[in-house]
């Protein structure tokens, strides 16, 4: 029986971006100004409005092997044919080969999905969400400002794991590792570790703040 990743293979225009990892269900606004990528976006807008986003490593001068398909939801043309586009992450893919590199990258890709879970992940997902709320609460206290999570945080484990991963900042390599995982439980467990470390760090800073700046 064919796996979900081998059902569909297609050519996809690819947009490598330094330190950017897109996840399914997450928005990505872009300002397109390079001539080759203006060409790419104009071609995409005349077809199915979809292209692949890959994290680019400037040190190795290569793109990651796994990325996420972006769909153009809205666009605005600016002077000199520059574009502002608003995209939404769709399914993930793995690059099998590069069809061409000029004027822009086009790859032969296969779609990938998480494997079906072997156990109920709702408890694990709830724990991750609770850790997230702790991190936000402590961050708000440290910064003396109100910070609220949006009301539409996904409740389903896989979608929540993408949401959390997509909202990690300054850790693109960690995000790329999470993107490449094909097991929701493993992704949630790693996010639990990250959020626990962050929560403990923030809690310690909060204690210091309360000690030296008592109300």
C-alpha cells in the first residue's frame, strides 16, 4: 500500500529564505523585490498560487531538504513591480531533486505527513498548551505588560504542534528539526522540553525581579 508521502510527486517553485521555517496553518507575509522572485510570483499567480518555502543555510550555502508549501492568499502590487504577498502554510514536502536552478529554483517534491499516532495525544497536547500559557504569563509579568494568547489556538495535537513550532523565535535550526519530524508525539515532547526550560528560566527571573523590585 502506498504511503501518504508517495501518493503525490510534483514540480514546485522553491523560495529559499534564511532563518525562516514555515509550518502548516501558519501565515507568512513576504515583500518580493528581487527580479527572479518577482518572475516566480507572477508565474505562480497565473497558476495555482502555490510555492515551496525552504530554510536557507547561508554558511553551508544550501537549502534544507524539507520545507512547507505556501499558498498566496492575498497580494498587492507596488511600484517597480514589487509585490507584497500574504501566504498560508499548507502541507510539508521533501525535495527529491532540483529540476532547475535558474532563473529560480524548481524542485521535484513529495508530500509528507505525520504517521498515525499509536496513542491518544490529547493529554500531551493539553500539557504543552498549559506550559505555553505559563510562559506567556511569566513573560507578561517580567515585561509589565498584558500578553494574551489568541483564542483560536488549535486543539488537535498535530495542528497544535505546528502552531507552537511556528511561534518559536530565534531558533530556526530547532524549528527545522521540528518541521522534519513525522511523529506528532515526538514533536510535542520536544516542544514540552523547550517550553519547560523557558518557563523555568522565566520563573527564576521573576523571583529575582520580585526580590529586588518588591511591589
